[in-house]
C-alpha cells in the first residue's frame, strides 16, 4: 500500500511534530529532574516532581503512541518500508522499546518522589527523576540523527526486493 502525496505529507508532519514533542517533553522532564535534584528549596523540589508526574501521567504515553503509530504507517506506506533499510528498522525497534519503557519506567520513580516530598521529606533518590529522561533523550537524539543521515544501507530483504524489481524491469524491457 502506497500513500498518496497529500496523505504522506500530512502524516510526515504529524510524525515530525509528535517526535519533536516527545523530544521536547523529555527535555522538560530532564530540566525538572535536574531542578528537583539540585535545588535546596523544598518548594522547588515538590513543584518539580509534581510537574513531572503531570507530564508522565498525561502526556508521555499519548505522544509516544502517536510517534510510534505515525512512523509505522509512514514506513509501511512509503518506499522506505519497515524492513528495507537498516536505519528504519533500527528506528522502529528503538521507538517500540522507548514507548514500552515510557509505559512502565517513569511513573514508579516519579510517584515515589511525589509521595516522599508531599509529606515534607527530601527527594528519595535523584536517579529516580534523572535516569529515565537521560536515557530517553539519548535514544531520541540518536533516532533523530539516523533519520537525517540515513546510514547503513539496505537490509537483506531490501536488497532482495531491489534485485527482484530490477529483474522485473529487465524482463519487461525484453518483451
């Protein structure tokens, strides 16, 4: 199934906007985590972890799923394909992994931090609010780089499909 040009362009805009939103949201979470981990103010710590909870509960998962779904439809509906190029395949698996991690990883640490600081206690572990955003940000920057550079060439399947297409062109030219 090939997407027509207007549909492909619209979906590409959705995918880029969702991906940029996910990256920006992760930067925001990292900034809030750094603020919570480095400030001496209990008010700032509490405000930071509560904002992180809001982002983690309401924004992260929908934007992650939108990024995953729009990327999947784009790959299946364009010449790039899902399994034709190594960079597309790598990006898909990383997006799937980070979406899965987004569903399960940030909430327990952020919830524990909110519970601790809501009772007037200190931030239990700075790693709970810093580790997830750092790992996520690294993955998203890497996926952005490979989206722009498109390294590594075709997969075995992609080479077979290309050879098959060339073979059909040669047969058609002979007829």
